[in-house]
């Protein structure tokens, strides 16, 4: 006899588990979530770092959960999830004391609903900033903005929150290829990031900004083919079309709100309750067995929030899987999205020399800095990271995110905390000893490059620091293999119908009835607020004839 029984059992308690658990419970299925750690949330977490009274997001930082259907479907704002929407957006500063500053074209005008409206004033300001480097690039910004507003934006959202279509059936983004008026040039779908940057822009400044943003938003490098999904996503951010957003209280507030919503509906979650394997009766999943020996019955279905390797090769280790499938699972590409990532607690904010070029510089949630060396970023940047751990001195392409400007919960009064990001090699490229050495050295390396742009960023300004490496990430998140946050490369060959392997891209476990998978290992890729769990729920709705909540809410997706 089982120790506990639920209609639906969710294996793992990452942020996608907390999302799908809400949908399952809301649909009338008694749901239990089982997590190995002492808290749920996975990458949607926060810690008191790098010093007492400072708050750090040790994993996910840039989130747009307010755009996820769950934000509205479960009124997460009522459960404590609040976003702040800064007026600034993306910026990039260069060593010659020039900079680009973007202003949000579609700012959020209603924080309760996340409703956005086009701002002609902000559009004009961004246009003028781009025109300082290239009138042609400014006109391209105008051309893209029109298409983004009329067609691309909605197609992107429908794509993100819809399961992949069968091969040969165009998805919402592929439909853009044949739209003569507001379409998307299909050649961009197949180009790598370097080619797209060069085809869109003529100025070195805009090309570099686009190529650097590829890494932050997708974890990939400019040599990778991005696909329409990532290109549209990148342009929405690089050109400051979408609102920047700061979670009040840090990323863990997302988890807390989902957890409270789930509990309010009667759902149950269990921490320090690691699942050992899925229990089968023939070809049906009937429950799970915990590491402590307890057996949990699943009366209707089991959902895994773990990555495909853990789900298929560990949870279903007693199941005979096709040799071709096992081979493909063992060769999923995880060699992207590795970063040196963490916070520095500061006495004062950076004082950028390029403020003489634009006084607004410094109050952007994503502020990049790096040399005006297009060829270096295109090719040598990735090579040096993979070969030596860091880019050469003076060649770092740092990102600084000064969230404490807007969220006063992040730091004591009068002090600040800034997230720093630079990219790293896959975990296996260096030994544990190497990673520990780099962890000690990387902050000094970052500060020296930061001083090129903001001379006050010396050790005297630093209160404390905590930088995570791929080694740290792999310890905390087993599904972030090779220490990369994306849970699988997000280049074109690992998107959509092929993510992470074609046999599992529809969220159903092959040859096991009533078992599903909802993790970031699947479409629509890594990152907080993306659609894997929502899309998985759509498959469950289809299989179990459950109410279509999106139709009840009057949404297209």
C-alpha cells in the first residue's frame, strides 16, 4: 500500500514544477510536488549574499514572469510577486567614452496586469541614440519596430506558450516567413549571430551590442545559428522594445508567490523528499519511490520537472529504452550558457566616464561594456574563454545589473549591489582546482576591466563579493549540466521540435503512458517565465480532456 496518494505527482520542485502544479491543482487534480532540496524553486532562488543585509540571485536574475500566463491565471501579484519597471533599458559603454542608451518603446503602463503601450517619445529617443552611430541603423530600428509591433511581438508570445507544431506545419514564428508586409526574412533564421548582426546593422557599436546580447539572452555565442525565436527575442531586448523588469525582493519572490498560490488551492509540496525512481505497472506510470523508501501513488499521471537525462536514464532506469534514444540523450549539447555570475556589494555606484556622451548612462538594468573590436567578439572572445578561462586583459565584455537602484530590498540604505556577468567555458574544460583558482581571481580581473569605463570601481569601493562558477552551478543544479544555466544549448539545432531530442519534444515520455516532462530542457528553452510547463500542461489537457484555461480567460495561447 502506498504511503501517500495523489492524482498527479510532480517529480522535482523547480520553477516549472511550481507552475504546472498550480495548473494541475486548479484543474481539479490533487497534486503533490516532491523536491530533493530544502526548498522548492530551482533556479528561481535568492540568498543573503555577498554580505549580511544584501540580497543576491545566485541563479536566475533577468525574469519576465509577469508575461507568463500563470502570472495572470493565478493572480500572482496577490501572492506577493511585484515587479518594478525602470524607465531605462539596455545600454552599452565603450572605452572611447561613447555609449548607447536604449529607452523602452513598449513600457509597462499597468504593473498589475503587465499591460504595455507604445511610447513614441521613447522610440524617438532610442532612434536618435542609434543615429549618433549610423542613420542607416536608426532607420533599420524603425523598420524592425513597425514589424515587431504589428506582427512579430504577438507571434513570439504565441510561439513561446504553445507546444511545437508537427514537422511541416508552420508555427507562429515560421508563419512570418511568408508575410509579405510584416514578415521576417527567412535567411536570418539560418544565419549565425555574426551574419545577422552584419546584415542588420552597419555600425560597429550596434553589431557589438547585438552579438554580446546573444550570450546573455540565449547563452550562445555569435558563431552559433540563432533561429527566428532567438533573433526576435534578441531584437526586442537589444533595441529596448520590451520593458526591463526587476522582481521586488529578488527572484525567489517568484517561487514564493507560486508556492502560496498552490497551497491556497490545497496543493501539497514536500521538500527534502528526493525521488529515486518512477514506478511502473506495465507501460503505465503509477507513482514514484522516494530515496527514503516511501512510495507515492499517482492515480492519474506523473510529471517530471527534471532534465531529460535524469528523467529517462535515472527515473526510468528499469525501463528498456530504444538504443537510438539513449544515444541521443547522452549526446545532448550542453556546451553553452556557462558564466562567471554573482554580485558585488558596493559603497557607491559606478561613475561611468561616458556619461559625458549621455548623462542617462548607468541606470539601465542591463548595461554591457566592452571594446569596439568586432572581430575579437566574433571569434577570439569565445576561443580565449574556452582556452584560458578569461578573455585577455581589457577584452572582457562585462554585464552590470544595478538592481538595488530600483529595489531597495537588495541592499542596506546608501549601499548598492550589482550583478556582474562574464562568460565561461563548459565545466569539463578545466579541473576543479582550476575553477577554484579562477573563482578567487575573477573578481580582480573584472574590476580591472570595469575601471576602464568607471574609474571608481576599485577594491576600496567593494564591501564584499560572491561570484559563482560553472562548478558552483553544477553542485546546486544537477540538470544544468556542464554548469550552464540554459539546461541545454539554445542554438537552432536545439530548439522547437528538436529540443532536446525529437522523440521527447512533445512533453510526453515515449513508451510510458501518462508520464510527462516539463523542464527547461524542452521548448521553449531555459530561463524563468518561459513556456515549458505551460505547454506541457496543454498536452495533459488534451490527453485528459481538462478545461482549457486559456479559452476561459479569452487568450489566444
